């Protein structure tokens, strides 16, 4: 597929994985001022990333105002498969944390949970005994990755603890951190740990008497009409994209794995539904805008131009423009869902290969366009 033959490299930003940096072309306000046709730029970006990174499939959804651009590059499988349409169900990975954070913050507003309560007051001793000794973070510190609880992703997890065709659960996560020391004292600094959200799920279930599945379905999916969104299920409708790449083999087929499960990474959604969800949290007219504001108000630095909020990543360009949302990385799948308030732009990206460099190029180029003021 070679719909666009040439797009100036001027339109592509540059980034290291995890944050985008700088722009060489700005308007008076410091925001990139481009007069470009989004579909052409996005198509070229997808085609270039797919070719240079050997990525079998890429989907980009770009929405601004009444305009929507959907780019689908490649096929559902590396060798053969059907052409992508952009309407497939995507494995969102850690974008799941935005759903979990919103759920937690809403329950806190209802008085069901106190964000500043230590987990020792919220969990049974049988769970606490499986955490590092004398470690007692609060709920807020779990949400913001400042708890000191180690991440269960490790060499031992991959080689010994995880049945790769079985779902990830709090029991699996807690078993995988056995004997591992705390990473810090709670509240000291940011340190990303997926285990935080596995523990958080146990707290929400304990406090409400309902499963996480039921809470997400009742409070989020049905309520906001997210009919193409699913939580922690095997093979939901539209889940047809085969992913490739793992720490074991850069071209391993990962479609059969159940990594996209559990409260730290178990959401599936169409690009349309993922965009709708991110707007629900961060757009000026979003139904959960107050929750979104709370998520981005309580932050800790992660890198030069990136901060971590409560279940949200906050990127900032050199010109000061901010982007709110989250990335998601699973073996074979990399995704992102973000909102740019300054230009009222929502973006969803997805690629079917684990390749940090290729994903960085895709994320950076999309961010650059999303921040640009003038689009044709």
C-alpha cells in the first residue's frame, strides 16, 4: 500500500521511547503551526513505520472537532491474513490503568475508599503477608506508582511463574514477587510497577463486594456506551490481530498468550471506543472530566518531559503543550490513547509488533501532528 509517495520529514518529530522532544517549527504561541493534510501525513507515518520496523499492522485514529481520520496499514497476520480495516478490537495493555484509576477515584468520591488509607486497613493479612515486609503504602501511592511494591515482571516471572496461556491474576503477581525487597519507601519517588494495580483490584473488590469485571462493566462500559470494549476475556469479538515479538524471540507469535488480562492490562477496545473513553476523561465536555482533572493533578516526575499522574501519563513538549493518556505494551502489541487539550485532538495508535524504536517514531509523529494548530 503506497497511497502517499512523499511527505517532508519536517512533519515528523523525534522522541526517545517514553517522551517526545522539541519542535523546530512553531507559531507565535510556541505551538507547531502546520498547514498539512492529516490523512497524508498519518498514512506516510504508518507506511514508514511499518516498513522500517517490519511491523505487520498499524492502526491510527486521529480525531479533531468533527474531523476523523482512520489509517489502517498492513494485515492481521505477518504472513497472509486479512487487510486491516481499523475497526478491529485492540489489545490495550496498560491503557487499562486509566479505567482502573477512574473507577477508584469515583469510588473514593462516593466515600467507599479513602485514597490516603494504608493498605493494611483495606486488605486481609493473607494478602499483606505476600508483600515485602513492613511495607504499607496508601491507595494514592498505588495509583501513582509510588508504593515501593516491586513489579512482578521479571526474568523469573517469564521463565518460571507465568503459564503464558493463562490469565494474569493478583495471585500470579503476588507469587512472582515472593522474596523481593521493596523498591523504596512509599511516596519517595516514581517507580512503575504493574503489581500496584493487581493489589488495587483486591482493594476495590474487598471494599465493594463485587468483582473487578462487574465494576468495570456496570460503572464504565454500560454507563458510557462502550459497546466495543471488553475486560479480561479470551478472544472477544474483533480480536483478530496477531502480534509478534517477546523477550524470548523478536518474531514469536503472541496471539495465543493471555498477557492482555487482569487489572493492570486486561482491556480490549476498538479504536473508536478507546478514543471515546479518553475523551470521557480529559475533554472539556467529558462526562468524567472532574475525575480526569484529579488524575492529572497529582503527579510525580518520570523523565525530563514526562510525568506520571494517577493512572495517567502526561507528556509535555518543549513549547509546553501537554498530552494526557497512556501507552500500553504487551508481548507483540504496542498501543497508545491520548488527548491534546490545546487542539481538542484525540489519538489512538496500535501496532502488532514489540519494537520500542518503531513505536517511538509512531508516537512522536502522531503527537507532533496532534499538537499542530493548522490542519487542512
